[in-house]
C-alpha cells in the first residue's frame, strides 16, 4: 500500500516496473495502488506512449514492440500465426492474453485469440476450428481438465498435427500421447507457501483455506494445501479446506457455517480463492462484528479485484502477464527448433501484494 503521494516521474517508473513484471497494467488498479485518480494514470500512460515506452490499450497499457524513430510501437515482421484458446475473456485471463499479445508483437507472431468456456466439448470445437483453418502453426491452450475426461482431452491434444502448449494448465499424469505437450503455469503451491509464511510472520498459528469449487486454480490450491498440511511442522497450523459457493441460495447460511467453524477451530486467518469470495467473506465478517484483520486476517488469491475490498485485501498475485508472454516465447522456440530442444514444463512464481486485510494500519506505515 502506498503511504505517500508520488511525483510524475516516480509514478511513471512504477508503471514501467509493473509492466516489466506483468506485461500489462490496468488504469483502475494502478490508480488505487498509488492513491491517485484514473485520469492521472491515463496521462502518465499517454506521456510514456509518446516516448514509445508503452502501448495504450483499452483500460490500461502493455509493453510495446520495438520502438520506431517516431516513437510509435512497431510490430516485428510476421513469421508465424499461433492460435490461442482460453476459457474466458474477462476474469483472470485478460492479463494472460495481454502478455501473450505483447510477446507476439515483439516476436513477429500473429495471435488468433478465441474464447471458449469451461466445457471440454466447446474447447474441442474451438481448437478444431483453428486447426482446420490451416492458418496456424501452433496452439496455446487452456482446456478444461476436470473430471474423467481430462486424460482423453490431453491425448486428443497430443495427437493434433500442430505443437501445443498448455497455458495455466498441467497434466496430472503422463501418457504416450500427451508426453510431448509443453506447459507453463503459475506455481500455486508456492503461492500457498508465500501466503502461509506471511500469515505466520504476523503471528497466526491456525490458518484456514477457502476455495470456490469447480475452478482449476482451486484444484491446485487444494492439492498444495493437503501436501503442506502433511508436513509435521505444519499439522497444527493448517486446518482443512472449506468449499464455499457464493451467490446462490443459502449463501448466508454458508457464511455462518464458515465463520462458526473458524471460531470453533480457533482459526485467526484465511487464504481465500478467489477475490469475489474473499471480498464477500470480509463483508460478512464486518456485518457480524468480526474485525478484519484484528479478529480474522484474510489473504485473497488471484489479485484481480482484491484492492476493492474494505479493507483492501492482501493477495497472492499469479504472474499472469508473464505466463502469456512465456507461452508465446516457448511456442516460437518450438517452431524454430522443432524436436531439437527438450520439452519444457515451466512454473512461474507468484508474488504477495500486502494490503490492509492481513496487517494493521500501523504495520503498513
């Protein structure tokens, strides 16, 4: 959390640092982080764009391709066309696709983006359309890999006539067909470790996990939590996960059950996936007279809208922009080198953004 107002050059350097770290920034997020108006951030972006240091996009900015003498971004000569299929074009995925677009522009890749859903049949339809078009040389894919059809989906992808790289996805096991599929994703196991370490530093010794069912990220978090809880040194610290579904009938009953469980277990901190669930839990706690963070600390997981909470929520931020950028870079490497290089499986480390939901105001100063 920013504690003092920054001058223009300092804001712009902060903006560039965010871009280098994530591939894209949103005006509203950076304005909230720096404590200035969105108009101020837009002016900073305009000033940097005029110097060829950023590219303006709707609602934010991305890293540019190599600059021209006029200071305008220049796209590299197109070498490849790559198809990208993601399950959503709104929550979580815009920074991933922005990072992919930035890398594509710099590397001479024409990126054909398609939105799918969390449905294996729709994934296959969208992927098949790209393959049958005959226009793409590679595929960046984020298919649904839940349920009994995961191995079947991966085997099908492994038999496609084009190289494929999974984005924010990872096969649970190995099969001959899927063995050569590459992947790049956020290291959610490390994200859990980072969140727990932060909370333990604040003195918490009974920490719970809340996950929204049905999310691929939640599945990773559950496995990471169970592995960590098996550590003898953590057995008394990590309590078992609690599945919470919000926005449905009985929501307040679910919240009462969750809060009651925390009180009975002596839980003083929660890691919550994802931001909407974390904000809803914080709001419910406030209504029940439970103070955040003094009575219950909260760390959200995703950092999409965590800064909008009251108080703003500390959050684990997966490196979404970097995931998209690296996926494109790996695809270009694969298309250039073919089978001459080994298969890549890459985990990227998240970071922790500390805000008011896990530390007192005096600690943040």
